[in-house]
């Protein structure tokens, strides 16, 4: 075993020997099928950047990676020596390099010999390229309508564009630079944020976009959409967060949801909401000791009221009727309009089978009081049908059918009364 093969087994000695060498030295190791820079000395870092932990496939184009791979293949055939690279382009390191295979660690030693003048020439070229790259980057992100933040491994903001300054309500970038990016994220645990940022900093992937809330400088909260990725800025690895204000979009979505699940006249949940709520209630029921009930309401004389007083008064009457039904309901109960003059109340979490009838009787007394509209006193008639889970059914179809049967039984009994379903009725 030659000296390199022996030294690789003694990391501290190896690093002390190569760390301050004027030539560039790196170790490339197979880690779970990916060739990774697991060590680079100071010269390698100064000339080529902080490559440690990066995969060759991520750093170089296919032709450059192939250039290295071919040299590795040659090195595998002569593990006792450093094999020189080919002169043909494209050379990822711009000058000749050597590779030695280290069989014991499934790794390779990369060695780039360079004279003092050549080293500084490469450094200057890299610095020029870096400055140009960062200048192009800043020009692009400053023109972006999206808010863009760069933050380092300690989560401190090291760059923010004009849109980001405006998003957080600052006047100048200096107010934000150096601040912990986590302080601006609202209603999310620091541990979750830290885990996500660590994943990005380690080269991992976080599926995006993700929707979060941000706290601005004045304390106001806005909804945002975030994308995160890893970049290099001023030769430091940083997380780039692209942030878009979606508060208006959220507001519009909420309005659409309200329209989809709520009756536009009475502002209470509609038929669609009720059926989804009933489905959820059935899913979480314990058949042994859980009880809930459906109360169907029908305004018996609503057609006559519409015909006599007109649709405007009819609509106003429905709104007042709805408010009367809402009084006395618990937060766990749900009142919905099925359509026209038909309403339903879902009473959940009941402990007593007699409770639904008691609630229905109280509501009937309340809603039968005359309604005064535009100088008119309007008498209304309401029939109520009740079905109870699990006594009258354990699925949606049974409960709805039996509540409907009970409702029509109430109409047969003279209207303006309550009927609880009984088997065989």
C-alpha cells in the first residue's frame, strides 16, 4: 500500500498535510452511488469555490463530468500512481489534473499542481467570473416582481431585492439585512422552519410552492407563496426564498368558497355544505353510544305568501325565519338551507334521544310568531320532521328518508307541528 493509501486512513494527518499546500487537493468519494467532494484543501476552495459536500453531477455538465470519469477509470487500472488527465476539452478545472484511485475507501484523490502565478491567475479569473455572476444575479432579481431573499446558514438575511423590502414594509434593505428570516414567518413553529432550511442548505429538496403567512414590520399579517432553493452568493452557500403575496388570491378563494358552500340570500350553509357535513358526521360516529339528529323544516304556506306579497317580501321573510332558527343553536350544530323553503338542522354530539324533540318544540314556538314586514303582519306555518342516529338509520339515505317521512307526517297531522320518525310510519 503506497503513502496516499495509508494516509487516507488517518484523516487528521491527511488534512494537516494537505490543508496549506499551494497545490489544489480534493477527495472524491462514492456516497450512495453519487460521487461527492468529501474534502477540499484551502487552495482548492480558493480557486474553485466551496465544493465540499457537492456532487460532481450537480456541478459539471455531462462532457465535463465525462472528462473526470474517464480519468477515474484510468486511475482504477493503476491504483499505485497518480494518473494524468487528458488534454482534450472541456476540462472542468481549466488546467491539467491528476487522479489516484483509493480502493480502500471507494474514493479518488484529485491533485491539481499549479505554480504561484498560475494559481493567482485562476483566482483572479474566478473572482472576475464571480463578480460578473453576482452582478447579473442582482440585476435579474431587482427587476423581478417577486420578493427574493437570500439567507445564510444561520438564517440571517444577506440580500433582499426591492420587492422584498416593500413586501415586509421596510424603507431600505439595511433594515432587514442581518435579521433572522424566521422572525418574519408567522404561525409556524421554529423547529419546522429550521428543518426546512437545513434540508435546503444540505442540498435537499423541499417541494414547492408552499403557502405560509408572513408578519410585516408593522405587525400586519399577509398570505404568501414560497419557493426555496440553494444558491452561492459571495462564495457562501445561501438559501434563496422567492416570495409572492397571495393575500388577494386567498381573499378571492375564500369568497368563492363562501359562494360555493353558502346560500347567497340567507348567508347560511347550503345544500352542498350540509351533505358534506353529514358525511363527515357519519364517518366519525361510534355506533354504540353516539347520537345526532336531523331536523327538517318546511314553510307550509310560503307559496301563498309569495303569491300574495311578492318575492321581495318572501325573500325578507326567509332571512328573518333563518335568524329565528339560528337562535339557541350550539356551535356544534349546523343550520343549512336545502333550497326554496326547506331547511335542515344537524344536531350533533347528543347524549339523550329525547333532546331533538325538545329542541324542535322550542324552535316551533319561536318561529310561529307573526312576522311584520312593510306594514304587513304575516302568519307562517312550519312543519318539522325529525330522524335520529342510530335509532332511525345509520347511513345518509336512511336518515334523510326517515326525516322526510316524519316531515310529511307532521303535515298530515295538521301542520305547524313536530313529528319524530317512528318505525312503520
